[in-house]
C-alpha cells in the first residue's frame, strides 16, 4: 500500500459512485484521513437515490424529491465531481471522466468502485422491449405516468376485453422490490379510481409473479406469509411458482404455457454489471467484482470495490454479502477504516457484519419487518421502515420538511397528477400540422444535453437496493 510522499504532495482516494456505499465512504474518510490525503467522489448524478423508496414514488405516497438526497449536502471536505467515467488507466493510476467542462484526468492512489449495478432485462424474452424496469427515479416516474395513462384510457374504451387488459398490471418478482411496488400500486389504484367514475373496481387488477414457493424469501417465512395475507386482502393476485418465459405488448407467457393478459408489465428482477467492469478485465462472479476479505480487488494494487457491484465475503458468516443498502453502508464504514490503515502502513481488517434485520412495505401504511430478532407487521413495521430512511437524509432542515410532508400524506389521498416535463418548444412542435399525438404514449424523460463523447461513454452511476 502507498503512503503520502515526503514532499507533502496531495494524494487522492477516488470513489466512483454516489450511492449509499460511495457517499458513506466519503463522509467517513473525511474524518479519518489526515492531510495531504484528499477524497474525490465522482458520480453521474448529483444526488443519492434511496432505491427502496422508489415503489412509493410509483404509488404517489411520496414526491420524487423525497427519495433523493443531494450529494453536496452530505459531504463537507470531499471534492465532488459530477461526471461519467470513460476509462480507468490502472498502470498510470488515472481516471478519465467526461464532465460538463470536457474530459478530465484524475490521479489516484486508491480507487474505490462503488457504482452499483444495472437492470438486466435480457433474462426473459421480450422483457427489454415491453417490460418497465424499476431501478432509477426516472423509472418510477415513468411507471406512475403509465399507470395514470392506462386508467384514463379505460374510460375511453368500449370493448370490455380491452378495458380489462388495460387495467391489469403484472409485477414480475416477489422479492423486496416486487412486493413493495405491487402493494403501492394496488393502494394507488384503489385511491385514484374515485376520480375516474367510468372505471369499475373489477376492471383494475394487480398480479405478482414469483418463481418460488413464497414471497420475500430473504425474510422469515412467517413474515412472507403475513405480507401475502396483507396483499391478498386488498385484491392482489399472488402467483407462486410462476415463472415468466416471455413478455409481449399484450401480456406475459408463463413457463407452463399459461398466458396472462396485461397491458403493463413491471420488472423487478435481474441485475447486471456496469459495462466499465468488463473493460477493466476484473474477475467477476454473477456480474459482481470479486474482492478479498478486506474489500481489496485481488491482483490490482490500490483498487477496492464495495456495494452492489462487489462480491464481498462476510467474515461473520462465511458467505458473500447480499446486495442491500444495510451491507453497503457497513462495507463503506469498514473500508474507510481499512484505507486509513493502508495510508499509515497498518494491516487491513476483513469485513464482518451481522445483519440487524430487514424490512419491506406491502403498501401504503403497511409493512413487515424483523429487527434484532423482533418481528413486526402492519403500521408499526411501516413506520419503522420510514423512520430508518428519514434518518439517512442529510441536514435537519431536510429531515423536518420531509417528515411534515410524509405525515400530511398519511391523512390525505395520493396525488394523481400526470407529470409531463414538456418544454415550450416541444409543445409548439406537438401543435404543428402533421405532428403525431403526444398523449397516447409517454416517452422516456429526455436527459440534459451533454457532449457527444459523454453520450458514448458508459455511465457509472450509483446503485442502491435494500
């Protein structure tokens, strides 16, 4: 491991990824590393996304800004650079990053990969073309708009079969994300229906497909059953042992040959590695970078990996750490200590963490949880779940504002606004002769204008899960 030069030249610990792992690591290193060490955090986005709360954005239980936290509010002495990483030169120890001001090369002594994972829609035929992933804040907003479009279109259709297909929403995956989005979606539809008087209750349905014998396999079986009962009471159809084999514009085909008609399919399964991992030529397993016990990448001096992108062995149980926010934060805390040790020439320590518990929501004001061996369900579990993520928000002012708005939303109906980010020039184009209608479908959000090289680069963004 390298230590600062005797001439006092500044040395960088560069962290790529602004998710739970990256921001926690940077904040911890600010307190542990002495001068001339400096922390540089690179992220494609200027905020951290609380991915476990994306389902609540879909169900309009919270506003989009409630599930993100500005990175600059979370750090103090760390240098933050909003950019896409276009290359890493391990020999010269340089990171090439495409910024709004052009390409910049950033020298490092230690480089930490914490950029999470991507959605993998290739695991089921047709899913990439017809299913909607739930991985980013833009995905959540797109799904919410799509749901409102479907309900609005039902009012205009006369064919009963078409109406039922439009009102059927299928969620693929019965893990944390699948259960949460299905529950939120069912509650959202039930609350929004009163504003659509021409839509009958039996024309709206939510089905969750789980290729396993129960929901939430990560939690104790009794909590999985509790989640299933809560969802079943609200009319959600739970299909266990149902594996999707093909998705098309009109529904899902199961592996046993059964077909389920649905106009909207939401995908919560499958993840893949960031493309930059492949270019680095690092050893991977199931798409995650293989690390040593101390989170150092084997055979690559000065290179470390944590979070969803890394396969980190857990000394507490001998098994690889799960890709959850809890373990990402714990890895970041331990790695910060290891980097401080490496900077001072001391030996590093293996990662060791015992899970404190897991939580999941099953809809608005409903959830299941196991914390320190105590099992909770219903409103207490949901309140505990929200309290945890509220504590993760930066600054007291932001916590207070979000707490007030969350409390307000507990007593009033969800917002059914269809948010379209249309600029004046685009509105004029839509009204021009020969222009195609723009209300039948909702295009993906248009990203900010960036240099050509930036668009070609593989984005390195934060990835968070539970």
